[in-house]
C-alpha cells in the first residue's frame, strides 16, 4: 500500500494547482509554438522532411496531444469537489459512525490514461476508488472520476498517481478514509526488430488514507470483496517489479547502438516537458529526454537497402489458372507476424500483427516466414500510417512472390487512448489485396477464415 505525504495537497486544494506549476485557468490552453518547434527538431533528427504531406501538421497534432494529455496541470481540484458535497440522506448527527447508514462507497472501472514520466509514452489505467463518508458529507460520484482524471493527466508514475488521488480526496471530502487501486498497463518495448514481444507491462498499486491507512484493516477486505463482484482480483504486492520498460537493460532505449544522441533532440524534449508545466530538473524527469529520443531513434528514416535476414527469393510469375507442371497453386498464409511502428501524425507508437496470404506451389522452404517477418519489420520501424504500412508490405511481397497477395494488418494505436478520444481496447484493421485475391472472393474468404481460426474465432 502506498504511503501518503500527509498535507501535500492542502496547498493544492487551497490554490487549485499543483505546487510548482503555472497558475493557469481551467479552460486556458497554453501556447503551442514552443512544442511545435521542438517537434520539428525531432522530425529533422529522424531524417524526415518536415514539409512532407503526412508531416506538415504533425508538430501541431503532437503539441495538442501532449497538452490534452497533461491538462491536469491546469485544472483546479477544489473546484471539482467544492459544491459537489451534500448531506447523506437519512443520517442524523448522532446516529452511526464513519459512513453511518451509507457505509462504504465505491466507483469501479474508471478508464484513465497518463503519460509515463520515464519515457513520455502513454499508459492505460483502470482505476477503482472507494471512500467511507463521515460528517454527514458525501460527494457526487462523478467527482471521484474527475478528481482521478486531474492527476492522471500529468506526467506520472503509478504509485504516485494512486497516492495523489487518495490524498486529494481525503483533503477535499474529509471522509473517514479513502482507498485507491490502480491496474496499469504500459506498452512493452520490443527487445529487437525480430523478436516476439508481449504487448503490455502490467502492474497493480494501491493507496489508502484514514480508515484505509492500515493495509490489514477490515475495511480493505470489504473494498476488495466489492471489486471481486466484478471479477476484479487484486494483488497489490508489486515489490521488485520494474514499471517503465525504458529502464530495462534489454530495452532498445538503453542500448548503445545509436551512438551519441543528438543534443538538439534531447534539448527539444526538455523544452516540451517544460512547456507542459513540469520541471525538467525534477529527479524523476532528468533522464526522460534521453530515453524518449532513444525510443524515437528506432524509427529514424533510412535509405539503406532492405535487409531480409540473408534470405533471397526470386520473383515467381503468376501462372494461368494456377497450374504449372501439373501442380496446382494453393493459398498459403503466414499469420500473426508481430510489428511495431510509430504514428507519423502524433509520434505515438502503434503495434499489432500482420497476416499475409499468397498463392504458391509447395517447396519454398522454412525461410519463407523469416523473409516475410523481415519485410514487416522493415516497413514497421518507420514513421508510418497503418494504411501505407499495409500497402507497402503487400506490394513488396507481391513483387517477390508473383503478384497474388493479400495482407491484413491489425493494430492497437496509443493515440486512440491519449488524445481525448480515450477508446480503451479498440483496434483497427486494414486490408490490401493484389492480383487474384482482388477478383476471387472465395480465396479472400478462405484466407480471412484462416486468420479467425488461428486466433480462436
């Protein structure tokens, strides 16, 4: 259970802003020009043409995404809580204790997102908040979500986030106690361009105040039991677990393959952090600019020839009626090839799986999967959009295997959870069809069915 810094938010509740942050009004949006200039420096450092059609508006998009995702620095906590407190119905001054007739109040499954202070990538949060009313005061339930969101919309660490939510509610509502449990998911970094990967790093944290300060208190048992009603099983022992993958020795953001970092890019990220209302010299943020630049350098533009893992295959022309030397060509597929990429519109990662179908005669050998995976990685590790990625993979495979190709890309985009849309769990699918697949509906259906069957559909 997280320890609270008692009184840390007394000043915030008085002044409405976090200590050390600009006193900006709740609706005022800071100037985006400094962030836009910094993003241009990052794009140039990646070898990109900032005037390219797909990148012209990227600096503005990134600036707006960052400011939207950190709007908690500019919001007033006290304005959310004050005016939302009202007497608990049916509770007299001399009856009951703690919550009296009302008892424990819980709001479960609040979907939040936050930016990781270690790497500046967004992470997902499933938030569960409970409190025991006292002093005849209860708060509108929606305010629990709004207060939680204020602190989520800042550069964060999971434990600090839980502590800040609990402390703010304790100081704002004056209840008998507050409990907060967070289930957090951070996008996993690929250890290499060719390795399989897990999608998420997962961690659970909790924080309690008042009646919940003792993690062995019976009221914690009540809280966790009410979570189990929804199938939520909590193990808040996260001791020894690392959180941000950027701090992992196997992470690409800690490897030395990039040589010395571009100092202008590091300075640009420092400028972004300062523009968001944070102090880049805060100890938790000192290494963040370098870690973010190292992550971006995985997606630098390159004109080097495509490396296909040493595999060589000659183009095979499509054959009339699918026949050659008495042999029938058959639909073959390589499914669930993992990929990573970086959205060129928002500089946020997206990742998922690629499925490739093509006509062929038997005999290509076991190197085919390695070849296709190399093609996927080559086009994935760039600033991309999913539609272009799908088309480029299809065209390259088509040029190698004779023209009859179908490609399906399924992806999860972090920009879908970090730009005000906040659509948790949503995914996108794109399709490219070339040659025989474009006219043969039976072949298309057969290939799509194979994807479904391979994934338990």
